[in-house]
């Protein structure tokens, strides 16, 4: 299967996903609420767009150029840290809860929000992996696009940011730094193309943001 054909399938699938996302915002009858939703989508949709640009060979962020740099500088690199630290921000969030540092929502509410974010992200990633059939850069399989590890890491980072970012910006910085490191590890481990990682970073953030703006809140720790 040619990459050009894969690109068409990827783009079509993402258009469908974005259409579904758009439908999430439409029931909101408050114009200010809609504007707030779309502002939150700027960063993740930009990451997805850059990821799609990176699919092509002839541009400044080409996945092939990044692969060449990886082969030149990290050809012998291998680590399993990304298998475990993709959940680090979630561990931090619940660790803070256990330590008595309350987040935006109580433990039950935040768990529901996390579960819904995970389900939405998983549905998107599973659909893309099983419809695009992109070969991994190491040639091991045809489920490279997108990067599930990266999506998980960015769901976790956004979850930590939403719950504790208002307490201290360092929680947000720490979460997103860890998520970025996971995405980087997926590339230098030769398990994913840079395009896989960029798109799934966007998907991870997008999934969590959407859940937080559409969730029917029962109670929170903050008024």
C-alpha cells in the first residue's frame, strides 16, 4: 500500500474525527462557551496539522528527515521507559489527591473525566491504526499511525494540567515536559515517525479538552 494512499485515508479519517468534535460544540447555546471551546482546540489541531505536513517527503519537517537524524545520532538507542512513564502525570495527579492537595474536581469526578478522556482517545487511536495501516519505521508492523504511547502521555499531561494547573504552573510544565519526552522516546526508539507523534499529541490534548468542556459536572472542589 502506497504512502500517498495512506495519506488520503489518514486525512479523510481525521476530517471525520474533527467533524465529530465539531458536533460536540454545537449543542452549546452560549456563544462565549463556543468561543472558549474553539480556543482550547487551537494547540491540538495545530499539532495534528503539522503532523500531516510531516507525512510528505519534501518539506522542512519531513518524517524522512527526522528519521535520517535519528539513524545518524541514535541508531543504537533502545529504552522501555516510554512504556511506563506515559502514565506518570496520572500517578502525580492521584498522588497529590492522596497527599491532601485537592485539584479542580473531587476524586470521583476527576476519575470519571479521566475515564471518558481515555475512552475517547482510545477510540480515535484504534480507528486510525486499523484504517491507515502505516508501517513502523523499524519495519516491525503496520500499525504505526498514530502513536498510542504519545496520545496516552498527552491525555495524562492535560488531565494533570486541568486538575492542578491553576494551583501551580509547574504541574502543567512537568506534565507536558514528560509527555514531550515520551513522544521523543518513541521516535528515537525507532518505533514511530515524527508525524505519528505530532498527530497523537494533538489527539491526546484534544480528547481531554473536549471531555472537560462537555462534561456535566456534579460537584467540584472549587466554586
